[in-house]
């Protein structure tokens, strides 16, 4: 299906504040997943990318763009949705279709982005930050209906709330809430998220 071919790459400028530092978001992610999923969050360059482990690097890497906090949350959202087989492929086996999409391509692009951006919205609100959907198609021949896309993203976020988040997303959001909303030390927030992962691992035994 066409929507399997696309994923978005959020790279726009975000709020600047010492409250939301890259060091903290990297420490939260790595504290949860470096040992449990052999995956680290990496500040990258112009383009975000997911890279599985290889002969040169023992860990998988979620690489976000240009040091943008929102890009980190967006790329983490894609990672939280990707299944085990997808996480063994560069960029999860997808490719990015840049701006300039036609109507069919834009529709497929938006369908593929609803769930990741729904998770991203939950992560963003857990950090006490405003969330904005990303659906631009600069240079495209088709007009983007941002309001309609935003409604679909918010509806999917509500469905996640009702039905439950994927395990990694649930653990990550819990750690974000403990750190950004409850003001707990970073180590305590990581431990709270790890407890969710550990409990799920114990239940599966």
C-alpha cells in the first residue's frame, strides 16, 4: 500500500528554553532504551534518520535533525511504532518523499503520519509544550487541509488514550510526565519508565 512508502521528517524550529534541553531528552531516552532495546537518541544534521546497528556501531540510532527538540520527539514517535523487523532496516525500510507531492502522494503521506504525530502530540503535551501538526507540502500542486489533518491526528491521540499506547511509547511518556510535569529528578523519571518496561517483560515470562 502506498502509505507504507512514506514517513515525514519534522525539522522546523521549535521553542527555545532551558526547560527543554537536548541533554535531558537524550538522557531520558537513552536511560530507558539504551540497555533494553540497544537504541540511542542522537543529535544529527540536516536530515533525521534511523540507523540499525552494524559492524561499526553496536547500537541502533534514532537520529533527529539539527538539534530540534520537536524533531527528537517526532523521530522517537516513529521508533515507538516501528515493529521489530522494521527496526532492523535503515529508516525502517521506508523512504522520504519530499515536498512537491501530488494529490495521491499527499493523501498517502498524511495517512502514514496520523499515528506517529498522534504519539508525538502526547509526548509533547507530557513535556508541557504546545503541539503543532506537520503537514506542509511546499511546492506541491495540491492544497493542504491542515485543519482536517489535525483533527485526524487528535482523534488518533484520543484513541491511543482509550486503547493504550504501545509499550515503548507508554514507558517514554510516563518518564516525560515524571520529569517535566512532576519535577522529579531525571534518574527517578527514568526509573519510573523502566519499571513499566520491566513489568511488561516480567508478565511475558
